[in-house]
C-alpha cells in the first residue's frame, strides 16, 4: 500500500490553495443551482427587458430556440399554470399575478410573448349576458379592487343601429371618465411597476349614471 508523506511545505501549499479551491467549488455549486432554477420565458416581452430586470428577472439569450430564452425569476416568484394550456401566469412572493406569458408550440403557428400586468387598469365587467345583449360596467381597479366605478350601460347585440351606436358611445364616455379619474389619482397607473407595494388604496363610490 502506497503512503503519502506530507511535509510542512506541502501543508503550507495546500493551506494556501484551499481558499481558491473552496471558492471555485462555491461558484460551481451556484452555477448548478442557477441552472436548476432557470426556466424558459418568451424573448418577446412588454415592456422591454430592462423593465423586467428592475424587478429581479435575469435573462440568458444563448438558447437556440427562436422564441424562448433561459431566465431566472425574482426571488420568491413562481410560475402558475392556467386553464388555458398556452397561457402561464408569473406570480410574485405575495401571490399577485404580475405577468402573463403566451406560448403556442404548434409547428405552423408557433409564437411566444409575455407582458407585465398593471396593478390597476380600466376594466369592464359584463353581467346579464344573453343573446340580446349584456350590461357593461366600466371601472378603474382590478379583479379584487374597484377603486372607481364610472357607471353601467346596456349593450344590445341586435336592434336599430342608432341604439347600438348610442350604447357604445355611452360606454366610450364611461371609459373616458375612468381614465380621467386614474390620471388624476393614480398618475402612474399605466406603469406595471407602480403601486404594487401600497398596502392601502383609495375607495370611491360609483357614479349613478343609470
């Protein structure tokens, strides 16, 4: 059996090299961990990549796929499937849906895109839906917060053209009211990076336009 005899010089050299060896091992471990954490996201993104990077995303464009790139999510963020197999949600550490990605892997219709979601937007809620028409309620907020309800109007699917045009005109006016409120009270509402950290929001009573 062969034995190795270490001299003081050998030990000094090992001690001298040890920090570098440990550092390289740490880098390898971090690289392997990053590789495990990487997911595929769309190369086509709205807004541009710099805005995503402000949130903590990192991207690697070396992937040969023409539509997708390797990416690492911000800490605590996750991917959430939806009922639509082509659509995926990106959820932050607080459970908020912050982005949506569409990917069609079909050979002839392949496409991919993703978009950051505004916390607040001009929204429409449809009720009393039937073949004849529906009631459209226009508000500013999101699915869980109605910060300002501009009003409601019945949109007929059939009938005289004047009635249909009038209903759509009222709907457009309601959107303008909601946008005016948003611009005055939430001037950065169109920026998908804004207002997510706010714990309290203003609540306004809806206008009665009916």
